[in-house]
């Protein structure tokens, strides 16, 4: 049988993806889930190759993660997941190779689970209620491994899939008992019902926490087997997969938000003052050092860059639960001497704010996914594979150049965390790199993005849920592929939601227009100035003209019924009215108003992706203006 014969083709996938990755409370959980899924996919690929098969999509030649799985490893151990959860392969005995791949996934997963069990749960299991039974049920039944043989009309032809999971008693959609505080469909492993056996449940988890370093599990966390494996996998990685993964180097969302401010501080004359503050924080608090974070992000070691990110914010310093000092009790008031130390730290940090401004409490979560990949793979599978391999080589550089942290990059998928002010530019640069990688193979292809600007107070699970929603439902389905959808989540809820094609988002000079408008508004060149009232009054004006009663984030106002009404002139008048505090409105200010409002309207109009009908120009979304306002403040004013 020829290797190119469609009867030898294997389509293989492992899931659930979102159910494993997105349900995370910490960035380390997010990284751990994506890395583990990529690792298990690599184990399946390695088994295919061991059976004399070949991976056709993606192009895995030179992939560092697969190389480490198949050998003793060369060079630095892989740090991020680079292999997608689905792939296309071929083999002389495709069914046998696919079965071996599925078994490889199960056996490697069981080894990881056993390592976590042996180190953290085994000695405590007898204090639980059916803990071993719960653990084995969850570990054995979690993964959904699907494969099919032969050419497929895309990987969506579900009726032909073999589902390689042994559910002898059937897998419940939602498990019984008290649920995991992170993965809410699954039972937590103590087995106790909190309303009846609260003390036994608390004692069980207290014993588990004593087995960890003390920072790995919060006092309110009660986890299922899957969530506990994700959380503790890094500490058993050397035994479980053969190499250390250094997960303690992963920054928190609050740290990512502060990266531009941290960079400005350490590059300024205030660096020594900042390090003196860090020394004081280290002397007053325990367990606040984050070794390796500064080296990963900034490529250097610096004391100020290696403290817990809560110590960069006075709001966190005022909260003993966020920033416990030595002798801070779990409950109740701090002793007077501890309060004085806290006040001293706050005073020092506020002095640094006076010199270098405040760090933002907002960060960006970027999720990107290639468009129409199923069709492209069917038409030009191996050329697509080469294009994706070329794109993957560029992803980490682009993210790093924009001060971001890459969480995952495999195939056509990207997941990264970035500071607010560089996130949209990073997304656009990645879209350009994606298109160019396919152009080099003689094809046209686009990638879409879901970008969430979130307060660090918003649960990570909510941020990931929003990112997937705006990518799939707004950018791809509603606006048309080749689009970027953006959402801002504040502690009070969704602030705005905006979407545009890539072409509509950038200027002829390849600048992201919203970022340029935000920068102009914050720096106020050429008389540009606008109060908050302008943005909100403009929204109310558009709402009234559209005949709508209520605004909701992401709403487009259809103004086609207004005929020749000059919206631009009306908004210019609103802009100038908002400057009534000025003693004089100069001609320069009027000219700036004309230009600025025109640009604001440009990014507020509907710009659909290439596969949709052309927009009429009469649909306007006020959220474009609100997004400019948010970006101009860099999220500092929540």
C-alpha cells in the first residue's frame, strides 16, 4: 500500500480542549493544561512514527517537544506546548498505528496521574471517602480520543470516528457529590459532602496542602483529580515525563499587566530605589520571590522584578489576604507592628508611583485560530503543514517583541498574555506573519483573533470563556473570518466589545488605528483632548438616532434610515462641547476635532471579513470609541 494512498490516512484528535485548558484559576494552570495536552498529542505522534508511520499535518520535523518525547532530549527542554491536539498521519497499518497512538496517550497520562497520586494523595487517601475510586474514575474517563481511517471531508465527519475510551458504566455529564472549585462538573476527591461533613472535608484538604509547598493550593480550593494533576504536574514532571518544566517561572496576570511599568522603572534612575523597596518587601514578607520570572520576560535578573506582583499595587498591599506579611494572621486584625510595616511598604510604593506612575491592573489574553483550516488541509495538506511550521517559528518572537508571554503555539492556534498597550499590535503582526507563511506556499489564508482586556480581578476562567466566545461567535461567525474581536472585562462586568476585519483595523501605514488614537489621546499632541463625557454622550446620541432604547456591549447601530444626516458633524460638535472648560477653542483645536472624530468614526464603522458582504458604512458601533478611551488610560483607571 502506498503511503500516499488515502486508505492509509489517519485523522487523530484528543479532547476535550477547552474543558481541560480553559478551566484554570492561575496562569500556571493555563500553561500546564496546554502543555500537557500538547505533550499527550506528541506521545500519540511518537507512537505513529514508531509504527513506521508519518505525520503529515502538522510538519513536526525539528519540533523540540516531539524530539524530547522520542529521545533523551537535546538542548534546552521545551517550555511551551507546540503540538496541536489533532493531526493527520499515514501508516502501512493505519488502524494498528492509531490503536497504538491511543494506548500511548492513555499510558503516558496514567503515569503522570500516578506520580501526582503517589506524591500528594496516597498518604492522605484513607482520610477521604472513596478517594481512590473517585480518582481512578476521573483519570480513566477524562480523555476523549477519536480517530478515523481514510480520507475525510474534514475532521468533522463524526459518524466515522472511532472513540477510543472505555466507559464501562458510562460517563456522567456532571458528577455527583461536592464539585471541584475549578472544574465544576467534576467531584472533588475527598468524597465528603460539605453541608454534612465539612470538618472531615477541611481536614482532608489541610493534609493535602501540607504535602505541597504551601503556595500550591489555596485554603478555599477543593479539587478533582484532573485539576489537581494540572496544578501539581510541574513538581513531578521529571519523574512523570523525564524532564523539569520550570512552571514557577510563569508570571501571574497581574505581573503581565505590570510589564511596561516594570520595564520603565528598571531602565530609569529609580532602579536603585525600586530595589530598596524590594529588599524591604523581602524582609517583611515570606514566600514572595518569583525566581526565574524576570529572566524569562526581561532576560535579566533583578530583585525588584522577582517579587510577587501584588507587591506592585497599593490596593493589594492594603489587603492582608493578598499580601500577607510575617506574623499576619489568617483571620483577624494584624498586630500593630505588622500594620506599621505594611504602611511603610505602602508609603514607599506610593513614592515610586509619584516618580514613575502606576502599573495597570489590566492585561490582555490573546487567542488566535486559523480560518478554514479543514478545507485548506483537504486541498493542500502538506503545503499547509509547511506554512504552519513557518508561522510557528515566528510566533514566539512576535509575542516577545511585544512584551508578551507565549502560553501555547501549535499548528494554527496561539494563546498568549500581553500588556494592554501592545496587545492589538501583536495580534495584527501575527496575522501578517500567518498570511505571509501561506503566501510563501502559493496559498491565501487568514487567521482570526479573540482579544480580551481583563482586570486581574476577573476570574481566569471567565476571561478564557470570553476569549473563545468572541473568537468563534463574533470574529469568525458574525463578522467573517480574517477578523479581530476585542472585549474589555472590568470587575463590574463587560465594558465594551468591538470587532473588525484586519483591513478595517489598520491604517495604510500598517498601524493599528485604535492604538494610535489612544496614544494621541493620552499624550495630547496637536491640541487633541477629550473628556469622558464625550465618549458616553456620543454613545447616547447614536442610540437615540438609531431609535434603540438600550445599549449593550458590541451593539451596532443601523443608521441607514437617516439618509444624508451628517453623523461626523454631529460628533464633532459633541467633541467641542466636551471642551467647554477651555477658555478658548482655537482653530488648531477645531482642526484636531475634525481629524480625530473622523478617525474615531472610521474604527467604529462595520468592517466585515472578506467572505461577508461589504458593509454599507451606515452601521456604527460606539464601542470603538469606548475602546479608545480604555486604551488611552491603559486600564489604570478601572
